[in-house]
């Protein structure tokens, strides 16, 4: 069984106000988890339920996870002023699930309950997660409503996903996208940064595996977490993200385009092919420096090597260095240096040799840093000689700090040339 996800308050959800509208579909029960996760990430979540939503899930469930009672009634003295107040204060409005009926009312600008009224009154970005029967979803009127909501009113649409629908309805497009994905999509609404919009970020992540025979490989303990956190953070800021990843054990993030590779040479090929698209390249992969000179065709049998086996190793290509000729002139590049001794000297050497604009150094021997942990303690170094040491932080926070630290340099380099 996998360990439960531990969420704590962090950017871009922390201290933001989110209105979560829930309408009357079976997926409403999943939105208790959505409200809980957004609250754990530090957002203040105001839940607004339609009448029909209360038939599927009890208001008390939402109060239990957000700490405040959901709002339902337009026609109360509290409700009348409230929709204007909430609409003004919200940093984002999310409607999940958004039923066919709700989409029709929203597309026509109706204001016949608290949620639609609030939607007319707000100028915050709106994210809608449609969920309905597949026949209702494919009806031309629903398509028109969605088209209008997206292209005329500028609302963002998440899904629907394809898969099993409500009991007895079979499978098809119409499932609400899962709460985990919605949390990230809300993050992209809240995290948008003009510097990253329209930009492409390429991130390498995870370990590589170098084959010894069809069942064995040489590898390392990298989980991919640090690179995945960077890819997710750049995506939330509004970039298109290419994530070139070896077989890490952490779940890959929602949003970035995943290019899965296994060996260092495959990673080099994938990065060189796509490097020309990238405004920012972040080399967070733990690439195996060597591979067995001989990759055997069939499994090495224990009997045949009872006296041991010698494995000759050949150096692998350096992905960061080999991608340099393929990059844009205005590309910014960031490397990592994971060391067990002479941390800063080694990091400076790699910064210079590999021509990075910044290197993130960390000590593999230090508690809470390095492979296979949720946290990291890093020092940033740039060619000017500047070094900045950060305290022990979650890898998601480290990723945000790296992007912040790069922002001035990147904005200077990208200005007027995109
Ligand atoms: N790197 C790479 N391709 C490799 C090895 C490393 O792109 N074959 C990148 C890493 O992703 C990282 C940086 O280069 O951003 C430094 O990696 P590291 O493994 O610390 O350094 P090495 O070059 O392998 O040097 P050493 O073995 O001396 O530590």
C-alpha cells in the first residue's frame, strides 16, 4: 500500500482565497477531498453548494475539512451581500463537478442561485471541471456551451476525463478529472507568472538505468522527486514543460509533457532533439556516468559465473554538455551537483566546465538532503561567484526558490527576444 500524501501549506496555494462551487453530480463526493487538499495546502476555501449538490453530499462533510460551513442560499441577508464579497475576494473560482445544467446556466449568464450569481460578479479566473453522462457531454448544445465558456468568457476547462461513469452508465468521456489533478490545475491558475507564459522549460529528472543483461542494470537511488518538483513548479507558473525522465519512483507531475527514457544515451538523444525549444533547461537527472561495455543478449546464469564476474564500464555521454550546440542563444541553464566532499569547490568546477548559469549544490551525506527524501538543503552558485545557502526545505519549496532565484537573470536574457 502506498503511503498517504502529506500536504502542507506552500506556494502558490498558501494564503490564497478559493471559491469551490460544487454542483449536483455523483463526482461531488470527490470534491470533499479537493476541498481538504486545497485547505491543507494553505488556501482559504469557501465552498458554495447548489441545491442539487446537497442531494449528493452533506454540507457538514465540507465544513469538516475546511472549517467553515458551505454557502448555499442566495436569498438570505447573509447571502445577498456575500456573493459580491466572495466574488471580489476570490483569487480563483473552481466549479467541480460542473454539470451539464450548470454549464448551460453559466454560458447564458443566468444568476438563479448563489453560485451562478457569484460567477457573474467575479473577475477572478474561473476553472470548470465538467462531469456528466457521455451522451449529455457529446450533445451539440453542451459543446456550444463549453465552447462559449472557454473561448468567449475565457474560463479554463479541465477535462472531462474518459473512463467509468456513474453506476450503470458504462464508460466514456464525462468523468470529472481526479482531485489530485484539479489541485495542480488550480495551482496553475494561482501561480501564473508573466515571465514564464509562452516559455518552454526542459527538465531532466530521475536516474538512468544501464543494462547489464535483459533483467539487470546499473543504476542509482534517485527517485526523480527534485526534478519533478521543478517541472511542476515551472508548469504552475505558466510554462510549457518537457520532462525528460529516467525511471524514477516518485509519481510524475500533472501538466508537463513526459518523455520517458531509460539509459543515459536515450536521455542525451531526447534532450538534444528538444533542446532548441527550451528557454530554460534544468539538469536535475542523476545520470549514470558509466555503462557496462557489453550488454548481454541473454540473462547471465549464476552457474556460469560461479567464480564472480568482471564488468567493464564505458563512460556515458554528458547530457548537459552535449545539448549545448542545440540550444537557443537566449537559453538559461541550471545544473545540480550532488557531492559527498568538497561540495562548493566541486560545484564551482561543474558550473564552469558545463557552462551553467547557475548550479544547485547539495551534500548527499547530510541528513534530509540528497536521494530519496522529501526535503533538500541546497546552495545556489552563479558564475559571478555569488553563493546563497538555503535552510532545509521541502523539495517543492526548493523548486520555487530556484525559479525565483533565476527570474532576474532569465528576464534580462529573454526580454525582447522570445
Ligand atoms: N549530468 C549530465 N550528464 C551526465 C552526468 C551529469 O547531464 N552524464 C548533469 C547532471 O544532471 C547535473 C550535472 O551534470 O546537473 C552534474 O552532475 P554530477 O553527477 O554531479 O557530476 P558529474 O559530471 O557526473 O561529475 P562527478 O562524477 O565528478 O561528480
